C-alpha cells in the first residue's frame, strides 16, 4: 500500500512543479507594487535595494540559525566569493534594476534584466571555454533586437540611453552571479550561498543608504515598513523558495522559460496599475527576448542551461550550466 502511495505522491509533486515556478515568477513580477511605494516614500534606489537584500538575508539567515546553524559556517579564506556574488553581482544588479525602473518603466527594467542569459553565454565562452554556436549568436541578435524594441530605440519618445545602459547592467550583474555562484556551490550548500549573498550585498550598500534617514522613513509610517518587509519576503525570499521547490521536479530549462511570466506580470502592473505606456513594440521586444531564452535552453553539445537568479542548485551547478 505504501509503495502505491509513494509514486502517486511523486506524480502529484511533479504536476505541481510548474505551478511553483509560475508562482515564483509572479512574486518577482509584482516587485513594483512594493518598490514604487518605497520610492514614493522618499527612498532612493540604493536604499530600496539594500532593504530588499537585508530583509531577505536576515529572514533566511535567522531560519538557518534556528533550524540548521551548520549551514552558516564558512571559511574566512572563502569570503571573497561572497564579496563577488553579493557585492559585485547582486548589489550591482539590484541597484541598476531599481534605477532603471525609476528612469523608465517597470516593464522596461524587468525585460532588460532578461538579457542576463546572453551575458552568461558570453562569459561562459570567455572563462569556461564554451563553444560559440550559431544558436548562441542568434540568441544574442534577438536579445539586441528585443532591447531595441522594448526601449523604443526605433521610435520617438523611447527610454533614454542612460536607462538602457543601466538596465543592461542589471542583466550583466545577474550574469556575474553565475560565475561566482559556480565557485561557491563547489564548497557550500545553496542556502548558505544565497544567505551570504544577500547579507554581503546589504552590507556593501549600507555606507550609501544614509541609514538614519532611511530608518526615519521606515518608522514614520507603518505602510513604509510593511512595504519594505513585503519586498524582502514576498518578492525576494518567497520566489526563491518556490522556484527551488519547482526545480526539484522539473527540468531547469523549462523552469527558466516559465519564469518569463515575471516580465509579463510586470507589464500588466506597469500598464494597468501604474498607467505606464506599453505599445506593440514593447510586446515584440519581449517576444524576441523570450525566443532568445528558448534558444539558449535548447539541447546543445555544451549543455548550457540558463535559469533565473538568485536560485542555485548544487546538483546542476557545473561548467556549462550557469545559474543567474
């Protein structure tokens, strides 16, 4: 009887896996609800990024401290890895993401972040000596075309060159995360890597956040503090847990494509809630980047598969399988 129930339970979990991944994409996509509220409260992009990392890092770190403190142990000689993943990658990408959002729209900033897989592919060719194939070249061209369409390069009144550059930097930051993450996961559990990535990112941003002013804004109104907590828990930590759960029962490539619900959700919020412009060129640009993502996840001799950060799974983190 138990033997019959066990396969059935696994089958149910496998069918539910896409729902977990899609839910993660939705949580990432609604980040504008909380970040816009914090922006209206007078917080800067750096302060918002710092709060996001700090809340998620403290929540996950506190959980590990209570349930599995062994996972919080790291060697001093390995701290440079978390400086790379937390400061050089995650802090940079988050600040650029919120800056781009403030200078353009939620949909534009979210879509530009999805150029990350192309940067991963380029960095893998340089550092890991992966083969550069026709499919990879096609994906790059489609991503460039998608960026041009999303940012309005072919039309008047598009986003500024500064917003475009900042948005691409957010994608590049996530790409760097795959490089440092590969090194970290060779030594530590994925929860350890993500916890210290969050904490190092928040510590790196701390000198630039004007801490007294930020705390005054948070404590002055409960709504501001609530949005900061929701940003860290709902749009950062929760999607990480949901995505990890989904990855346990489905292929990484399929999961990364399903997370494209994130820019779709961001587009809906951008146009319906915040009344930001969304045209057919934006839709074509998003479609081009989605096709590029699908191409990068097709089976290839090098086996490169891209998936959405900040989730890292030790079993799939090897050469040719960078995680962003």
